[in-house]
C-alpha cells in the first residue's frame, strides 16, 4: 500500500500523534496541512504520509517554532525541491500520544505539566507544552502554564510538599523552553532598542527571559544579558549597545539594593530605566526608592509600560533618598560586621544552631541589613524575616533557632555599633520581641 493512500480514520490519527481533534481541524483549515481524503460519506481518511506530516510539524513545535512558522518551513523545503520528511536535519522519531490529563483547558494543562515535573518526567512535560502551544498563543502558554506552574511548584517547596530538586528541574525545563521560543521569535520591526539584565547577585532569570520573549513578539529589538551582570560589565555593554531603555528585575531585597545602584548609574548617564520583580510587589514602598519606571505587577502591564516609555519618552520618576542616620549606620555596620558575627558564634555555638545554618544565616541577614540601609528603611527586612520564620515551621525545623539567633545578634550589635548603628539596633530589638511574643501566644 502506497504511503499516500487515504487509509486511517480520525481516531487512529489522534492516537498516533497525540493531537486533539479541534487542533488538527484548525491546522487543516488555516494551513492546509495535512490534506486528508474523504469517504463517500464525507468522513476524513488520512494516509501514512499525513500522519508523518503531523508528527513532523509537532517536532518543529517542540523545537520552539510556532505552527505557522513550521508550516512555512515545510513549504520552503518543498519549494527548494526537498521532501521535508527526508531532510536529515528535520527527521524525527515517532511522537507518542499525550497523556489524557493534557486537555484543552489551560488550568488542566498547567496541572499536567506540574505533575510531570514533580515526577521528573521530561518527555511528558514537553508533550504537555507541545499540546498547549498547538492550541493557545505563545504568550498565554508562557504566563498561564510556565509562569504560574513554577509559582505553584515554588509554593509546594515552601510548604515542604516538593523538594528543591523538583523545583530546579521544573525551572530548567521552563528556561530551556523560553530560550527556544526567543530564538524562534520574529525579527524586530519597531524602532527602539531594549536591554534586559539582572543586577549583580540576581540569579533568577525566568522573569527577565519571559519579558524578553513577550517584547520580541511585540516587535521590539531586545538584547538579553542574563543573570548577575556586574556593574562594570554592564557599563561597558551600555557603550556598545546604546539602548533606548534598560529593564532590570530583582526578586530579593539584597538584589533590589543592587538594582538601585544600577538605576543610579543609568540616571547619571541619562539612559531611561524600568524595573520590576517579586520584591517590588511584596513591598510596594520599594518602588519609590528606584529612579526609574515601575513595570507593573503583571507581565502584561510590563509590555504596555515599555511601549509607552519608548513611544512617549516620559520623564524619569524621582526617587526618595536615604537619610543621613542610615548612611552612618551602613558605614559603622560594614566596619563591625565580621566582629559581630564572630562574637555571636561564641554566644550560641553549634549546640543550638548547626554551623552550616549559622553561616547561611549570617550571610543572608548581613546582606539584607546592608540592603535595607541602602534602600532607606529597616522595615523592609520584616517581609523576608517572616518568610524565613514560616519556612522553618513548614519544614519542621526548630523556629527557636531564629529567635535565639536574633537575640544574640541584638546583644552583640548593641555592644559594638553604639548610637551610629541605632536604626539596626532598634529593628533587631523590635523583631526579636515580635517572635518571642508570637511563640508565647496560645
């Protein structure tokens, strides 16, 4: 039997390819691929070549192409005299069927992707995404499945219902998919160059990658520099790239302080800046500390904000400065930090807090204290401290570790920092009492 003979009914094709009926019909209607025959009664009949064509298109989507681009590639190969199914670079193995859970509902697709990631099942996770991209626009899948899916897995880790390895596995899959989509994005068609970067110390790249993708699909010329960009290297890149706008993202308090330093550099160079990230949503007052345009709470807001900035060039929003007592506290804290940390260890030792936890606690608290001082308000620390306190409870770790540690830190800081460090001492006193009262409540 010839491979072009119409033989198989719709049910066979769906089982062989994993597509849903409405997706397949949409492909036939919009793109003319595949081209099934018809029975006398008008029912579709597909050939083996039709099935192989569908699998070829699915494989191209899995590599990051949109269905329209995959169809265009198919026709361009035919125009060049090549059979796409036999071009070595595009040959692919059979595609297995999608799991039944991957339905046309974005909520169900997202849950199917989450379930596959938690099982470390990469093939199923990729197939779920392939199904989603076949039905929904790229931006919708990236925000509703990948972004919200990662947030859900992050919440599961925080609640001790998922491991850090599961969270890293899902993040790696999502980042890989975004990189593929960015590589397949159309060429820029708008005037205006945007540079996207993470400030020093910021390692979370999903958000800046996603905004890079969304802006490219809007036709903007976007250059993505990646995570943890040192200030000196960013300054050199600015000279070569000459962007019309620089986008910066920060997820933590300490990287928000680094972002502030970058934004101040951009202000000095009269380069427009915009910023966003989780920490600015958790602590809205931080938005007033950065000399730049806040992108908004949602990524859809960010794309619109970028368009307005590049089109209308509005004046740079002003930022609140830092009071002199905070500047003095930052200086004295830098000089005494190492002494304070060493003395705390002498006070509590490793009988209460294991040394590995003590070192991490010192690093995070000291960096966050410096960040709060640079940003102008010690109260910014409370959000992250509450997060750590609840994390200990969720993971069945002794919460009194944090209480004893903060008590020791307060006593040592009060001894060494004196009046110059009063903003730090006052905050430590307030926060340690807060946790002591919380513990004693019935």
